[in-house]
C-alpha cells in the first residue's frame, strides 16, 4: 500500500477554543476515495486543513507525499493538495467565472495554451460554460460550489479534498460528481470528502472514517461502518435508509444479517431471498 | 383564504430573454407542508422570491399574472408588510444572524415593529422556551453549532408569527441528527401553529416523510404537484432522485412480492416487507 497521507497522533487546539484534534492517527492510501463523517464540530475540517499545511500539528506529525508539513511551504503542498471548503464564498474572488478557474493555473505557472485547455475542460464538466463571462457572485450557491471544485480540479492536484461537495447539489450533479471522483481514482488520484450525506458516502466512497470530539471513533469499509448501529449513534450520524431497514428487519427476525447489512435496494431484495424472481 | 394564490404567473429577470417562471399556478392552504424540488436553476429560488416580494421589489424584471400572498397583491405590497406574513430561512444561518446575543436576535424583528417593551420581553421569553434556546440566550449566535444557529434563525423568523415559512435547503450544512431535529421542529410548528411550510430541498430521503404535498419544477414550470406518494412514482421524479426505500417499492412492484403501500421511511419499508413475508409467497 502506498500512503499519500500519514497523520500520526495529531493534536490541535484553537486559541481560546477547545481541543479540535485530540490525538488523530490516520493513513490515506493512493487512489482511495475516503469519506470523513461526524457531527458538526467533530474536527473534520480541522483535520483536512492539516493535509495541505494550512494548519500544522501542535503535537504529532503529518506527512503528505513524503513531505513533513511542518517543514514544507504551503505553496509547495498546494500544488499537490487541492482543497475546496464548505462555503465556496471563502475562496471565490475573481471578476468572472473563467478567470476564477484560470487564476490558480496562472499562479502555478502553466503555459497559456494549457491554461486555456484546462479552463475549458473544467467549465464543461461542471456545466458552467454558459456563465463564463459572469461574476461568480451572480451564480447560485450550488453553482458557486461547483465553480470552486472546478477551479481546484483544473490544476490537477494529486490529492483532492472536498468539504461537503454534495450540499446544494441536485441529483444529476451528485451523479456527475460521483462519476468524476471515480475517474480521478482511476487516474491514481486520492480523494477525501468531508460529508454528512450518508447515502452518497455509502455508495461512492471506499472507506469511511468517523470522527467525534477530535478523535477517530471508527473506520472501515462504508457498509461495515454504517452498519455499526452503536458507532453511528454515538457519532450522531443516521444510517442510510436501506441499512436502517435491514437492521430493523433483522431485529424482528425477518432476515438474518450479522455484521454487515445490505446497503442498496437490490442487496436488500437479495438478502430477503426475493432476488431470483426479479 | 389560501395563504398563497399564484395564477398564470410568469417572470423574466431583467436582461434575460428566457423566463425564469412559466405559467405557475399554485394555491397553498394553511397547514400544508410542501416540499419543492427540482434540478438546480429550475426556478425554485425565484418562486420563493416572488412569495416574499423580493420579486418584483428587489430583483428587477417582467412579472405577469397574479400573485397573492395572505390575500395581498405582491406587486403592490411593500416587502416589510409581506415579511409579517412570510418568513424566510436560508442555507447558511450565519448570513442571517448578526446580533450579539441569541436574545437580541429574537427581539430584533419585534423592536422594528415598534411593539411595547413588555410585549417584546414576553414574546422573546416564550420563543426561547418553545425553541429550547433558553440556555443559549446570552450566547453570540456565531459561536453556536450549525444546528443551533439554524434553530435561532427559525425562531427569529417565527417570533413574527408568519403564516407561511419558506426554507431554502435549511439542513444542507447540518449533520444528520441536527438536520432531523430541524425537520421535526418544522413539523411541530406546522401542527401546533397551523402555519404552512414550503421547504426547498434536494435530499428527498430526508424530507419526504414530512411532506403533505410534493412539487417538482423544471425549467421554470411546475411539472408535478400532488401527494408525495403519488408524485414520487411519476416519471418526473426520475430527474430529482428517488429515495432508496421508494426504489425498493418500484423494483418489487409487478412481482409477486409487490408491497401494498409506498414506503417513505425505513420503518414504513420494514412494515411493508414484514407483511409480504407473512403473507407468504404465491399470492
């Protein structure tokens, strides 16, 4: 396994505010889609800000692509680790949608023809071509979110971190986003999403890490983690609909599932023994 | 009298040839819980802006047809009058809360109405109790959690006693348990205060159980309108994403394991499946 991020026993305390990270150890593999879940204030965003050097561990260490973040300038890390925050308004500032995308490309010194090509690609995949000349602030919040994701993907970082990428996105955009994450994975990119969207995480991620009060409460394959009723209750999460159904059918003795519940409609139907006839 | 009456309503933003709303006909009664969904850019937010008067008073454009809210013609009624009847809550509560304490935040709207101080004090106290915010009354809103902030935003709007509460993806940034608490709160308000709720939301799996009516918009038009159990089975629902429990119903329909009623929650689906299993195979 090739680890692209290795966080060891990381502590972080905000000035005047409580402990945000309380000894977090986590390794992220090249090419995985990792979902970080947990209630508001669990420390998820603080943790991912350590992955591009925006925050440095006060104890412990974070190594990204072999670079210790305490000794690597953020400008170097930024080329490899793209991060899109929950509120897109914190990172949009250009006069037009197109310039917003070109800004980072120029900053990283790409040649002009590459900039044109990349910007065109990024606008297209997110359905933003028609807004090229508009101010980012004329877009809806869902569109601004997609613009901030497009701007980061355009410079092709090795690791992409998306904080709540599905919020405000409609069904088709979520599907498109999922497809894009999968494509990135195929190219050997690593994707980390911070999300409350359990239905998205269970279907679209390779692994889920659950956080609470600055600690990692549990981690593993999505279905396994979200089948752990006690864990998700403690983390103030809700199970996906099908897992919740399977859990109550199991407790009523209608079906027998042990550790891992079915998570999709077809899996549930097969677990019920109804599959052969459909 | 219905709280909302829209007839043959069209709207185009200034400088845009394409209408943002096309032939909207919508009557909303007291006590309805309406979930409004549709692909982004379909006109949901534009519709909300008509209902609170931002269109045509703030956003310029061409508005035709009839728009009555609480019996008042939106075109002729200033927004501060409409605000007494229609409350709005947005996705990011931090954009809506700006005062130094929760208590001040709740008093603000009432002070603007020029109510006597004793009345304001009493209504703020009632609201703090009703919304479970009494312990937080001296805290600055920006230091609260997202769920608490959203609760304060709803309380600050509800203290004005509107008949219609419009919420534009109010749970998009909340963790699942906080989101459910907000939705339960809306259901409680609807039942106890008999207000109408209009909730804009993409994640139908979270909200369908509360809806008395589901509206789907596409390209400025309302393309489906009715009870959620009926609308979710129409082909229009395919563009907005069907909750997994409804998918199970659809897969099994037409087979010998067909479920009797459409489930909107995991517990509905559990009961439906239990009934099928008890009934045994071959019916």
